C-alpha cells in the first residue's frame, strides 16, 4: 500500500525538490526508474522511520484510535522481505499518475488527440472550464472523499490515546514558515500560485521531518531518564532490604 500511495505522488516530487512547478524527469517514462522510484523509496523510509509515529501520536483521538495499529509496524523488516513488491508498487503508482495526467493536462496525449476533452463546459457560478480540467479537479475531490470514507470505516482500537502536545504542530508551522519565507526571499518568483503551492508543501514536509526528529530525541531522552530513575529506585530498594536483613533481631 505504501508503494502505491507514494508512487502515485512521485512524479510530482521533482516539483517539490525544486520548489518550482518545473520538471524534466518526473513525468517522463524514463523518469519512473531514474527518479520516481528512488525518491519514492526515500520518502517511504522517511515517513515510516521518522514521521509516522510522532504524527499518529499527535492526531485527534478519533484518528489515533484508527491509526494506532500502525505504531508497531516494522517497515524496514517488511521492505527487506518484500522489496520487489514495494518497488513494483512504486512503479505502478508512478505509471498511474502519468497515465491519468494524459487525460487531465493540456499537454497530455489523450487531451491533444481528443476534441471532447478540450471542449469547454459552463457550470453554475463557475467560469467555463475544459473537460480535462474538470476531470483533473473532479478526480482530486473524489479521491479525497474516498480517503475520508476509508478512514471513517477503519476499525478503532482500544489502545490508550495520547494527549496531543500542541507544540508539535506549532513547531511544524514555525519551521515551515521560516523555510518558505527563506525560499521566497531568494526567489520572489515562488509567489506565483503554482510555485507557491509546491513551496508550501515542501516546506511542510521538511518541517515535519525536523519536528519529528526533535520529538524522537525527546522521547528517547525521557525514556532514558525514566530507566535511570527506575534503576536508582531499584538500587535503593535493594540497599534498604539488605540493611533490614543485616539488623540484629
């Protein structure tokens, strides 16, 4: 599942890396192997090993109960056992993205060869839009609704829910603002709508990585302190027990 999801987004990764709506390899068939699969693997490992658990622990209670089951999922072990399936899933996901773009972008093969996809349709309260653009936005909305319905239908676990530390979300917002502002200050052209969208997405991704690493470190520090505290208490109990045993009766 990870391979298909990440793979379906991977042709756009070149935009995010550049922080510009400009790409050479991501949407080319040759780019599937040269760029998309490699960046897809990197994103999959970053998500599962760095982002996933802190993110789940800071979701609202209803979402935590649905996603808690994935906290113990060992992605590295799964990949070692099923790496061919993961790579093939990334390939299929990337190919599906490029295939659908051929129906939904003005430069797409099917759009170029179909007058029906190019014709404009007028909808209430909207300016006339070509059919391919309606397909593009319609499929995006339909996809989001399907994801929401799937999450709603997920079983809820009985595991205890963690209290949200709002500092997690605050740090993500602050880091993202700093990264995006820095990028825009060096290249004001990023304020154009398309460039701005990919800049914001990449800034949020980087800030989520940084914040997750910070919370991983804090968690390990807390566990270390807890273990040290438990060890000290255990030593004190042992010394107290030994002292009581040595007292004359």
